[in-house]
C-alpha cells in the first residue's frame, strides 16, 4: 500500500478541493502502477494550523496563502 500525505494550511482548501486532491493523487498512482493500486492507495490531507508552517524563516498564515492563490 502506498501511503501519500498532503499537508496544507488549515482553512485554505474546501472539502471539495481536498476530495479532488485525493481523487487525482489516487488516479496518478493507478496510472503509474496499475488499477490494482486503486483499492490500496491511502491518501491523507493533513491540515496544519495557521502560523505553524514557515518558508524562509517566516511563519505563514492562512491569509498569506490565500493572497498567493489570488496573485497566482
């Protein structure tokens, strides 16, 4: 079983977006290893609390990431 963890900042992605991540990652594993992997691919979306994730020495907030989404 290939476990896949996706860590995201809490409050950035909706439940529907997280479900889409799970589906697409599972589909990707199946594309690589074959259909038999679908039933044994575990995908977890883990919410990290705001300000408990940092880049470049700066703690990021949920608002910081949402601003990046709009800018991108």
